[in-house]
C-alpha cells in the first residue's frame, strides 16, 4: 500500500486528516477524511467513454450515513438503511452544486461520487466535511476536474465566527451557512440566519473562504504527492466548424430579435424551436440525423450569447424588463374554504398555491437519523408537478429538486414561525407550484407567509424572497445584475442567488455561481439590489394581508396549553396511561404531555372549546386538587339512601347528598339518578380535614319560584349534628347502629 496522509489544522487547533491508499483502491480515487472520531470515506469512479448524444455533465453525488457509525440500529422492520433521508439528499446537493461547474464543458462521461459516513462523533457535523472529501477523492484520481474545491460551515456564535462548529454550538448561532469555493472563487453558499445584515453575511462568506484556501492548498499538495497532476485524455464531442459557423450566421440575428420581442415564455420557446427547425431543414437530408445533435448544441450557444448581449448592450431582458424591475405581483388569501390557511402568490409567470394545516404534538415530524433524533414542530413541503411548466409527463415521486427548494423555503420561514410555548400547534405548510418561470422557491416563501397569516399563526414578522441573476464577461469586468430572474436567465446566466428575509434582515440564502472571478464587490452590489427587490415584494404582499388573523378560523381545532409541575406528570398519565386515556375518552379530546426544563407542558386538542375546558378542569384537579365552585361532568358510581357518589375525575369521588340532587324533596335517590348516569355537578366544598368532596346538582338547576328552604331536622340527643342521613357527607359508610365502619379486615 502506498498510503499518503495530509493534515489541515483549523484556527482553534482542531485537525482534519486526509488519508489515501488504504481503502477502496479499485475506485478511480478514494480518501478517508477524519476529524475527531468522525470519518468519511469518499470514492469516485468515471466511465471510460461518454454515452452517445450526451451533451451535459452526467454527475451523480451520493452522500450516505451508516447507522453503525454511531452505534445505532436503523428503524423499521428490515433494520437496514433504505431510501436516503432528506438530510442525506440535501448534503448530496451541496456537494454536487460546488463540483458540477468545475468539470470541463466538453467532458460528458458518467462520474459517480459516493461519500459515506463510516464513523460518527455525536457532536461533529459530518456534512461540513463532505465537500472536502469529494474534492480530495477527485484530486487523487485521473478524472478531469478544474479544482480542487472545499466546503466549510461557518456559524457566528456569540458574535464570533466559527469554522465547522459542533452541533451544540449552533444553539447560540445567528448565522449558519455552508460555503463552497475554489482557491480563488466562491462557488456555492447556502444557509440560514436570524435577520442579519447583508454586510454580516458577506463577512461570514469571506471568513469561510480563508479556511477553504488552506484546504485547497493541502489538496494540491496531496495531488502532487500521489502523482495525479496529469488527468486522463478524452474526446467526448464531435465538432464541425463549418456547421457551427452556418448556425451562427443563420440564427443569431433572428434569435436576437425573438429574445428582444418581450413575449411570454411559451411563445418565446415556440419561436426559438421553430427557428432551430427551420435551420435543420437546410441541412442535406442524408446528413440531417447525424448533424442534428451538433446543431442543437451550437444553437444553444447562439441563444445564450444573444440573450447576454441584449442585456449587456441594451439593458433589455427577455420579457422586456430593466435589470432592476420586478415582475407584476398579485396575491390572494383564504382561497381554499375548507383548509386552515391558504394563499395564492403569483409573480409574472410563477405561481404558488400554498396551504397551512394545524395539528397536535402527535402530528409533528419525527426525526430518526444517524446523528439527529427528535421532532420538528414546523415543516414545509414543496411540490413541482410537470404541468407547472407545460410538460406532458406523469407525476412521479418527490425528487431532489423538490426537497432542496422546500428546504430553502423552510429555512426562510423557520425563524419567524413561533414554536414551543408561543405556539402549541404543529404547523405544516404545503406549496404546490402551479406555474413556473423562475424563482418558484421564492414564490413559496411569499405564499407561505400569507398562508400562515391567513391561518392565524402569529408570525413574528412577514418574510419575502427574491432570486438574483448575473450576466458577465471578461472575468466580470463588465456585468449586469438581474433582479427577479426568469428560468432562462437562470439557465443561460452566470449566477442564481436567492435571498429571503424580513424588513430587518436576511433569514436564508442559496447561491450558485457558474463563472470564475466573481468579486466580493459584485456580491455586495447584488445583495443590496436584492434587498430593494425583496422589500418591494414584501410591500406588495402586505397590500393583501399585513398581519395574522386575530383568531383561528371557526373550524380549526383548538389547542389550550397548561403548565404543570414535572413531578405531577405521572399522576396525570396514571398507571399504564389509564388516567389520561380515561380523560380523553370522557371529553373527546387529544392530550399530549411534554417535559422540558423541569415543567410539564400539557396540550389539550379538540374542535370544541367546552370539552377542552372540561379536560383541563379534570387535569387541574389531579395536579392542583379540586377547586370549590368548579362545575364537572361526572358519572354516578354508587347510590345509597342518603345520596350518590359521583366520580368527577378518574379516582376522584364526591358525595352528592340527596338534598342536593333537586330543589324538590326526594324520598329516594333513584327518583332522579341511577348508577352509570352522567350528571353535571358543582363542587361546593372540599373538607379541610379529610379532603372529601361535597357536590350539588340542584344549584345548577333553575330555582322554583317562591321556593323556601326547609328547616333542618335536629336530633334531640345531638343538637350540633344534622340528621343521620348527613353522615354520608363525611363518607361514613358504617352501619347505622353505632358499630364501627368496616376497615377492610375480617377475623377468621
């Protein structure tokens, strides 16, 4: 084995070790990256030749976490890793977005990058090392790649920037971003923030880049030591320069006129397709089939150049807007009458229909990943059906794009959605994209804000989002920054930079840069232009709805929360859950209890406020004891000559004396009640010495007109006591002849 090791030392003294030559040696390149007890194995393989008619980079990145890495069993029946989790997909996307732009434009062989978490320190975040591992594996291979790159996570913890923070440090962070870059250029940024300024975000990116430069220098040294500075030769494209020139001469001017016409997306696409078809018909029929792929490739370059020249030379975009202009916006709330909250947000040819559903603690998303377990009170799901772009194909399972766009919108709204004591509801937001021509994830943020306010969720502040683009030339010495980009401007441009936030600061960002040499000055200008556009969009949204509803809609199930001492949780639950199950059965409520910070948070969920109050009263009696004056609905458990014993809560009986059953005199209890009856009673008194309960039914009934309370009959031998029927008031069920009550023991 020819084992080579390199070490990177972080600012705080922690070390990252890179090793190659020991594991997975039959891959084109493989490394193990180690930090503390966390280890990632990255392996890359590449096909020898490209598949026919492939004119793009067929790169596939897979990030996988093994449960054994942290000493855990996978969940489920099979007890083995199955489909990738959202976290694994998001990490794969982060690596892919940094690598993809750096493969040569004419390199089209299948490349597979597999990164596996094989050992896990529970406090180290492995996703921050995945990009470094992938780039290192490419560096020690012969696969053509214009790297190296690396990725780091930067957090601002208590005002100080930290590289690759631990899980525990993020609790105190107001910036959490992942940055991917080469030695010279930023390639990718994604993360969330708590209303930070544009300047602070830019400083975090700069801080990250300084550490990334150290990584890249180490990878260049590693590449030289293993002798992989020369990459394999390839020839994946057949070219015809005469044909390229013919496409240019026939199509460019006409393509420029179509681009400048300012028509809608579909009309413009149809015109471009008709132009290509017209040129193909000029190719000799016997050569047409063979040359069509080349024609399409050359035409793509013509269309890209025409759009870019139009913007740089005339400041005109495909839909006729200026570089800073936002497309027309209209929005509407409460569109879906049967859901808890809904909104439509339309900007140009992009439209989101978003709904909000409110649920209980039981509806929260359960997270059971290798390193993260728990639940999420707020979730957001994004759907992108084919009809949103006019495509005629079936709807399949959710793809990586949907998960990535949904996660960005989730991060944008998450800091503003109240959780915990401020909001007892589980909250699910679903965005269905009905039309798409750029920035559908940002439309989701805007529609999500409106739908949450329509549902009555007390958002801390409304959030809006915008996607920025860039057209540049000559190493960005000449450029135009575009606000609110179209799909074609994303596809044919140099940058896709999404920024979300409130009026006071940024909450999330996602940036992909496709060119070299983008300066921090351009990024700063783009951020300032984004801020103006974002605030304009927010102003348009506020015309539709400026603050949350004062109350939830009438059909929204209600949740009331009470806080109880942690040591009383067991009494409320009861043996085997008997007490809480009985309360739920009697009241028709759903009850959840969560212990946090030495307190028990009890959520009572039901469509009817009265039954919630009933359940809460029953819980309070268990925790705090019964309160005189409270009304309960109880069940008659036993009947005696002097009255009935009514169970007002599981295990809590009180005496309903015969004289307190009705205003009229009763000869026996059975005239009104029998065992098993449900009866509404009021707690009159809790006897101080014994804690026994005295109930009344009659005080809840209308008092007959002219009613006079009868005089109490006194026993001549005991003038200080009521008649013997009142003995039951003290719970004395002994014989009436003076014998002591049965104490539960008998003599043999």
